[in-house]
């Protein structure tokens, strides 16, 4: 993949990473690994909340963050 990215950049293309996973995770390593700056990474943005169910058991709830309108 890195060879493809180098080829594309050498031929005038701007490269991005589009990931199905968390953009925060991918952005943390995209520049060092692929030479793609964090601002050129698109992915899922989630928020995690911690709470307790009616049965008293703890849970983590992940919800998609929505873009401001």
C-alpha cells in the first residue's frame, strides 16, 4: 500500500485514508505509517458513555457523533 501511495503522490494526487473504524485511532498513526496527515483521514466518530443498567450491571454505550448542522 505504501508503494501505491508514493506512486500516487509522485504523480500529483493527494491521498486520503477512509476507514470504517474510529478516526481518532487511525489519525494517531496515519502520518508516521502512511505519510497521510491526520486532517486527511476520514472515519467514524463515536462517543462512549458509561452507565448502569436497571439490573445494576455496568455498561459502555457507544453512539455516533453527529456533525453540527
